[in-house]
């Protein structure tokens, strides 16, 4: 297995561009990936149906799916359900079918086909049932449907979304991976077929309703561990990360809320949805969880939350890098929940995986390449493990930089700070001889926060 102790070239590359960990960072000289050109507006004469708007729901038994169907139930004169697709919750899916009477139903888990068929046996007008991934695709591109609500989790939502776009269906998007991983492929496809992509999740839907020709900002609803000092983050356990102060959510999204990776991923999604430059998208912490998206100026501590810089760097790299970031984070969170790695190792797993992917980055990937690197990132992240038992070592053959008047730290002060941290902290190597600029206090804080405590200078 690979070690998490080595210094990340992904991080050093960001440094080499003249940025610190506490600033927005550029890690690629490529042209920015294609982005959505602006808000979707009502087009007179575009309506192609009579009566209630016909929709399909992919992921009908999940959070977005059930909320969508609640809205349909409250507005029967505005919407009708033509097709439903779910993963494995047959009981709830059967209830939804009996309530909304769609023409087509899909259950992704093919082994549950007979169970679903039996659950619907007493219906007078039975829907067509297609099992497996093909069934989900058929739900997404049903000929009678105008808009598809995509609430299926993960990259499993990519193929149905592509099928819907190629069939000319507008997309009510609630699947982050569709744009985070698939943006460079999905957006040109949507342009080609004249399809509108509309945000259905709360943060991006709120921004969508603003005048987003101006700056865009995404806020976090209360962050777990937000009151923990940086020097205590290495002690965060699974139970601590799962104690969200305001919401009761699934384990993965709750840990993402603790690390702020959820907001980093939403920044990438906002870039693709609204065509906003990364410099015009910011993150704020909103402890009361009242407002999900707004125009604001306050930003969180990037040293405490390295996920922010990682997300911006991956977004600026574009192509397959954003999907790799998302997949690596998903795997890292799984490893953390299973107590295979520490809380701080989540950031290192993601960063090492992005670093490794730089050599194979595809700027304009096909759908197959997007799916390939999603799987690759998960497999590679699984090979990473922490290297414990190191102690702070400072080996400096000669002074690296002078402090001057620029707010940088001289080597004597760096040594003093690191020696004062004590011998209980883990460490790795930051090679000062390879640096083109001096260390700042933010650099040292970041090194401390990620257990990177050993400073080495080789003449």
C-alpha cells in the first residue's frame, strides 16, 4: 500500500504558482472547462404538452425523489408522473406506483424484479416494469416525458442523464456527480440537443433564483467540529464527525459537512451550472442553517478546511480531475467511517489521489473516460494508508529564506514554532530546497493540521 506521508506534488504545484494554502489557487494552465452560459428562462411557444407537465423521477425513493413526489401530490393540476426508477427500496417504490400510476417503472437491483411485480399484482392498470440499469435509462428517456428529475446518487446517474439529454428531455438536476464528474461531457451534450439543466437541490436552486450575473456564493449549513481548534483535529473520531449540530443526515454527507468537502464539490457544480468563474464563487459558514445560499463576503478557515483549496484546484484543472476528487473523497470518507484512516487522512487521501491523476488528466473526456477514472480514483484511494510513528524532525543545512518585510517566516522562527509543538505529532517532509518562495504562517499551520511536521532543507 502507498503511504500518506510523502509530500504532495499537487500541493507543491499550487505553491509554485505563487499561492499559499490560505488563498484561491490555480493548478492548471489549461483553458477552463465548458460551463453553462446563463440561466434558463421561460420560452413562449416552447411548451409541447397539454395538461399537467409530464415528468419522470430517477431515484424516486431517495430524499430528492420523495420530496419531488410530495410536490406532485400537492399540485396534481401542474405535474403528472409518467415513469419512476429506484434502486432497491421495493416497498416504497410499490407505494409510489400505486399512488401516482406511472406508465413505466424500473428497479435497478434486478434481483428484486419478481418482488416488485408481486407487490403490484393487485393493480388494475399495471405499469411496464424494466429491471436493471437499462430500465433506469428507459425511465429517463421515456417518449412522453418533458423533464427528468435526476436524484440517483453517484456516477450511476450519469448514463440515465446522458440518455435523457439525447432524447431532448430537460434535466432537473439533483445528482452532483452529473456535473462534478461529467460536466466536461454533459454540458456540450446539453448544448448540442438544446436541453436545459435546472438545479433542483436547495443551494444551487436558491442561487438560480438570484441575479447570478453577479458574484455567486455558497454557504455551509453549520459545520461539525467547527469549534475544534486546529491542533485537536487529529483527535476527531467517527462519532465526533457524525455529530452535525443541526441536521440528521446520512453518514457520508455528514462527514462531508465536517470536512467542508460538500461545499467544495458544490463550488465545482456552481461553476458548471452558472458559468461563474471560480474567483467569483465563495464559501461561508452559516451556523444557524437558516440560509443555504446567498451573496456574502465572509469565508471559512482554509487551513482548517484544506478541502476548499483542493476543490478549487481540481475545478481549475477541469476535465477528469473533478470526478477524481469526488470519487477519492467518497472512498476516503468510507475508509474513515470504517476506522481505516484518521479524520485528517481524508484530506491526504484526496490530495494524493489528485496528485497521482495529474499525469493522466483528460481535459475533454468521453463518458467512458469519466466512468473509468471514477473507478480508478476509488481503487487508488483504497491503496493509501497513513504512516504513523513519526516525530518532528527539522534538518536544515543552510538558511532558506529571509523574512524581510513581506510577512514570511524566517527559518529560525519556523524551527522555534515546530519545536514548540512537541514530539507527539506525526510528520512528513517539506523539502525547502525545492521551493521558489518562503514559507508563510499559513504554510506551517497547514503542515501542522495535516501532520506534516518535518522540515528538511538540503543544500
